[in-house]
C-alpha cells in the first residue's frame, strides 16, 4: 500500500510540474525570436538574413525518425517552396556536425536551405519541447504556424496561405 501511495504522489508531482510549465508554442502573429547560428561551413547565419522571405524553420535532430520524414515531406513540396522563394532553415538542436553531414548525405535541396548547428541559442529562444518542431514564418518573420510534424499537404497549404498577401 505504501508503494502505491508513493507512486501516486510521484505521478501527481510530475503532472503538477508539467501543467505549471509555460506554453512553449508561439502564437500566430508573434515575432519569431532572432538567432545567429553557424552553418556547416562555419558561416554565421541569422534569421534576420532572410527578412522579406517566407521561412520554414525546422528544429530537429538527426536521430528522430519523424524528423527524417519531415525532411522528405519538405523535399516533396520543393516545387512550391521554390515558386514562392521559401527559405528552409533546419536547426539541429542536439547533434554534432558529423551527424548532420551524414543525415544530409545524398539529399539535394532545390530551395534555399541552411543546416544550422544550435549552440543552445535556438533551443532556449524557442523553448523546444518536441521534435520536429515546424514553424512557418511570414515575410516579416511573424509566426503563421508553430507545431509538430507537417505533412506535405499541410506544408503546401500553409505556404500557399502565407504567400498570398
């Protein structure tokens, strides 16, 4: 009986902690937090470098199966992304450069694409709690969508909505 009570108290404590955490997702219309991270060539890339362009911001890891699926969906929607001059910024939040290079090996991105190595900056700024986390940012880098995996159809719909002024 004592073990049951202790387990129940532990579960209750965890639930109270989770419920008390602030919501991590950004609301539609919020300004996306700025960041400057290094790409695989060591060049610093900032979100603000792409002001005036729609941005798909993917926060991910190389070892996440859903993150791999998300990359495939982005590539399947490449024609639309190119048509609307969309930038894809993929921020790897827990990986080494070697892991990222291996993850991207053999993939060709016809749209503007940057693989960025997070130094903790994006993880903190975006309060990453799930991966992949996909954000669609309008041309002023206000959040249009913030959530988990987006399938190809969702990507196409959201980019189409943001692209129409």
